[in-house]
């Protein structure tokens, strides 16, 4: 059977009605639908190239240099054309030759050790400053803090009282107890004090501290008299 005439037509329909419309057109012989499987070229997986040992070593050296420069730049004088000024790039082979000539691996290892030591010292310095700030108000204590808290029959609490009213409320609340309130240092209306009480009154004293808002300070770990 020959084809006398071919025309292109456009049929617009809702997506949900497409399949039903095409089925009916086929049943009426108006059109014939043929499906062809499209051959799709297989996607080639990118080949994984193992990193060259020399390249990995080069990158490691560059990382070490960047870390060393970052650490040492804090101690270097800022000047034009100095050690840390911008330098022209070097070919890889030339860079490796310079690394060997300057014995950079050993120097980088030493810089890394210094960087770690500096970090530890900074941490210790922050800790000591914090401890000093905590202990400064307690310098008038006659004995190390741990001696107050390690007694067998008596307990102690180190407290900070923020106002005259807070002190009055607390002292009034412990009148029924045998607890003893001793002022260590006074700064305006605020006070640093130590409270001594029998071990059987520990719960009652702590409940009173919480109820009146008096702040407890942990000093039991200090074995020397603050000076």
C-alpha cells in the first residue's frame, strides 16, 4: 500500500489523558505507533589512576611548608622581600632539589614539634590564669582549701555572696544550724566566705545555699594556701 500524502499534525492533550487518546486513535486506524529501542552508548567509568609516590611526597612536603610558614610567620618581622614574601613558582624537580639541599624534612619536623609545644604552653597558660583568677580573692585563707574540705567531722563550702541582702537571708536561714559563716574577703557589698558545719548538716546547708541563691565555688582541689 502506497502513501499518497503525509502531513504533520499537532495534538495537544493533558498529560494524564495522553495514553488513552493514543490508544483510541490506534483502535480507529487513524495512526500506528511503533516503538524502537534506542541504543545508548555505554558510559565508560573514569579510570582511577594511582597517585605517583613522588607526587604524594611532594604534596606532603608542601603541606608541611605551609603549616611551618603559618606558625613561624607569627614570630617573624614583617618586612618587604623577607622570608615570607611572595616568591616565583618553581618546577617540581627544582623544588625537590631545594628540599634536599636545605634538609627541609628535618627542619619541618622540628617546626612541627615547636608548634605542638607552643600549643601545650598556651593551654597551660590559660589554665594557670583561670586558676589564679579563681584563687586571688581567697588569699587571706589561713590554710590550703583542701584542708577545710578533708576534715573528718566537719565539712566546708566556699561561697560568693553577691549582695548584703543575700548574705542576710543566708545567715538568717542557717541560724537553726550549727554552721559557722566566716568572711574571707569583702569587696563592697560582695563577700567571699567559708562555711564550716558538721557533716550531718551537709544536706541542710546545701539546700539553704540553693534557696538563697548563694554561689558555691569549687576549691577542694587546691592543696596550697593561695598567695
